[in-house]
C-alpha cells in the first residue's frame, strides 16, 4: 500500500489525530506536563484503539444499525477497563499520575470517530492497522507536547536534569496556559513542514521536465 492509502501511516502522519485532526484535546492538554505521563497516556490510548477497532470490524456485519453506537461504546469501555487494570498492575505511580484520564479514554472522541469512520466499514486487518497508527500518532503528538513542556517548564527530560543548577524553569509551561502555548507551537511547526513538503512535491516534476 502506498503512503496515502496505508491506514497505519495515515494515522502516524497524514491524518495525525493531534496535529491534523485536532482530536482528543482534553488529555492532550491535561496530561502532557511531563514526557512520562504523555507517553503512558498515548500508549494506553493506542492499545484501546487497536483492540476496539479490531473487535468492531469483526462484528460490524452482525450489529443492527439501531444499536451500533451503543455496541461500539460497550466494546470501547471493555478495552478501557482492561487497559486500566494493566496500567495499575504495571506501574502504580503512572496509574496515580494519570488519575481519571484512563477511564475517560472511553469518552475520547478519537476512539469513537475511528470506530464509526473506519472500523465499521473496513476488514479486520486494515482496522487494526488504522487503530495502531492513529494510536501511535496520538502518542507521538502527546510526546511532542510533553517534551516541550517538561524541558522548558522543569528543565528536565524524563526526570533527568538538562541545564544545570542555574537554569530558571519557565513554570508557565507546566500550567494549563503552557499546554495551549506548546500546542500552538507544534501545530505551526507541523503545518509548516507539511506545506513545505507539499510544495516540493509540486515543484519536482516541473524541474524534471526542464
């Protein structure tokens, strides 16, 4: 499959849920005050997306249209419950840091959007790839924001001090306004990079003809 048709690559780049579709902004802004929290939430969401997409695709032809949304939510809630127990078993510190945001994955618009727009219409394998790609793309977006906010707001990366004792942290980036500022910076950079690549692809055939 080409990059434009590969559901895994679409989620990672072309249709990145954080920087292109602007979905799941609640955990994006709330959890990304540190890299570890951002990565943990991103991977938890990726796990839920992959599992729910695969299950929804597998039963899509057996669910009446009248109850499809309720069925999707039940499947997503089951995957979220499994994820909640797994995170709690793996690391109680991460579980406490993420707080109520793991159960709230069930209300993440990204999860239901992929169920309705992709998994309910496609075979199982492409749906699993779509869920994994979107989930990892979401984790990538959260990690980018978490990196900026932790490095500038605390002078650390994954708890490791980077700048020495004389560094004065920009505490603003650890506060809610810092989340909006970091998101705006990344949206600008991502849009500029994609636009530049698009322009290069349009110019390249003309140069080859000349």
